[in-house]
C-alpha cells in the first residue's frame, strides 16, 4: 500500500520563489555522496560548481499562481513531461493557504506560518482514494537556515479514505532530517541558475509500510525548484513494494 509521504515536497518547492542567497555568503563544496546521487539521476553537468550561499529567507518567498513544466530524466516516467500547478485557496481569507496540483490525481495543501516559513499540512491522492495529514506540518522552506544547517523532526502521519474522511485508515510517524547543503550552479533546459540545495531524509512506518526516502531540491531565486530527485524505498510486507528513483529538471516557467 502507498504511504503518500510527500512526493509533493519537491513539487511544492518548484512553485515557490526562494531567496537562498544573502549578504553574508560562503561557498560550500558539494559532498561526494550528494554529488553521486545528483549526477546519477539528473545527469553529469546539471549541478556544477558551488556559488555564494547565504541564509534561507522564507519570509521573502512570494507564492504565486502558475504552471511549471518539468522533464522527467530518470525513473518510470523518463522522457515524459509533468506540470505542477499552484493556486491560492479561495476560501482562505488570510492568504496563507495554497494548493499544488501535480498531474490529475495529486494535490498538496500548503500553509505559510506566522514566521513566514512554508510547510505541507496535507496531501490528497484521488487515484488511491486517500488524504494524508501531517502533524506537525512537513517543512518545505524554513526561514533563517544557513548552509550546513540540519533540523530533525518527527512527523505524525494519519491516512484517511476519501470515502470516510473522518476515519483513520492508517497511522504512523516519520523521522525527518532536513538539511540546507549549500548553493550551486545548475544548468537545465529552462536556463542556468544559482540554486540552494535542500535535502530531506525520511525513515519510519505508516500502517504496515516501512519508509526509507531521500529527496533533493535545488531552488533558484525568483524561479523556484529547477531540479529535483527522489530515492524511495517502501515495503508493506507482501502487500506493496516501491523501490523507485526519479529525477526532474525545469523546462518552462510560468
């Protein structure tokens, strides 16, 4: 069974404009293990030399409506394109609520906190017929993080069937290490960018499924995510297995 553990994470960032560069900046060499993972799924030469990297500034990220188009360069959908569509929730008068649609089946609901940090509160998968809620919300961009910073958090996960949205069908927790690695020159079909590299490493279990997942997102100022990878391993006894690796690069901005 799928766990619906935020493959949107990377897609949400694609539609956010981030400010990874600040006045006090340093260059951070890309660790060999991260280089290997990125080159394997994005291709050699996509992620280049380090560039100046300052604190993340989530307070300066303007969410905006639009469509971002990506080429899938590794994984089951290699050779295809995907569209990520961001729109504001009409019923949210505060302006803090947004939704991100990836394809026709998946929707992530995101929220801006009081400190202007951005997180995913829930995800809906109409193909599997479930909605997944996270407590606390899954961090996407956290204000004030500097290159080399990491944060650890345990996220409670509850999965509901869309046909019975008040009844929990599965629950569990995920241990997350969220890291700001540094900033690097990135070259993709949409152009060449200075981009902050963020990394998520998950492990835990939801219902009968064990989860081992690593995600990377490269975010450029005023653009959003320009490249991403996900290395996922999910096993639910004899019921479900997903050992998949995916890479995407930005093809077109709104």
